[in-house]
């Protein structure tokens, strides 16, 4: 059995698959009134009063 080293237990920092490359542009989208968001309990629509649950 091969002896494991500290490098074996660390996450692979040298190898980055192509899909992990940073994407240019903003990291988050700005939500506008009327946008719908999926939550763990259902769907919510953004209104001027905040997110309201929709069915």
C-alpha cells in the first residue's frame, strides 16, 4: 500500500478543469420588480414590499 502524503489530503489546487475557469462579468444578477425566484418552500415574486410567495 502506498504511503499517503499531505499533498494527497489537500484539494487539487494545481488542476482546474475547464469548466472551473472564471467567467467574465458580474457575479450576481440584479433582481427587478416582477422577477420570480425559486426557494426551498416554493416560488416567490419580487414586489415593492419584498418577496411574496406565489402558488
